[in-house]
């Protein structure tokens, strides 16, 4: 079940649940270049294969979220990124809580699909048409605001 958390109280409940091991923190990267965001096509699990996501993964114990963003982009996309801040609110997913961070490419770096079936840069006008995984679709209003008008 997916729902947006709006209250500070709800945010604290997620923090408490995460602290006792009830779920993982998963970071996703809104990598922005030239007014477009990078979408990556999942290969697993079967239920999500073929659908598109913001690249990311589980934050490791003791790891800062920004460091997880940098690590996941290096592992999955083979590129160097610099995080620039949170996008949207916490999202509850089966694995725990999903937190999106915006990021930009470090000069000269470019993403490659090392673990995904494909990559595409998505401008504001195309955001809606992409077959996003459910959690990432919930971030579209925030992505639109991040990218600006089409
Ligand atoms: N997820 C999501 N949206 C994203 C990224 C991830 O909904 N943009 C979800 C899908 C998975 C969970 O988060 O249920 C973990 O994502 P990954 O499998 O990509 O992350 P890891 O490879 O780090 O996790 P695992 O330990 O499962 O291999």
C-alpha cells in the first residue's frame, strides 16, 4: 500500500519504524540534466521488470542518504553525481520508506545502464507517459516542479 505522508507526526512514525528495523530506507535519485530527469528501466523483480524508476537502492547501516545516492549512481549508472537536496515527501513502499534526492552529474560524467535494461532522459512534457513504478509515479508533481515548465 502506498500513501503520501503529510504530517510531521507521520514522518516521526516512519523514523521510529525504521529505527527498530521495521523497514529499510531506500533512496532514489532524480538526476537532472538540461531540464530532463533520468529514468531507468528495471530488470527485476518480475513484477517491476520493464517499468521505469529513478535509480537508487537501500541505504546501508550507518550510511548517509546522500552517500547512498552517490554510491548507487556509481554502481548502477557508472557515473559521478552530486546530490542537491530532497524532492517530495517520504513514501511508504513494501521495503520501507523511499526518499528521493535530486542530483546533478559531476562535470564530464555520463550515465550508462550497468544494471538497467535502458535509460532515458525525460522532459516535463513526457513525465506522465512513462510507465513508472508506483512509488515513483507519486513523485511526478514534485519532479514537474523541479524541472520547471515544459
Ligand atoms: N524502489 C522503488 N523506486 C525506486 C527505487 C527502488 O520503488 N526508484 C523499490 C523497489 C524495491 C526496493 O525499493 O522494492 C529496493 O530497491 P532496489 O531493489 O533497487 O534496491 P537494492 O538493490 O539496494 O535492494 P535489494 O537489497 O532488494 O537488492
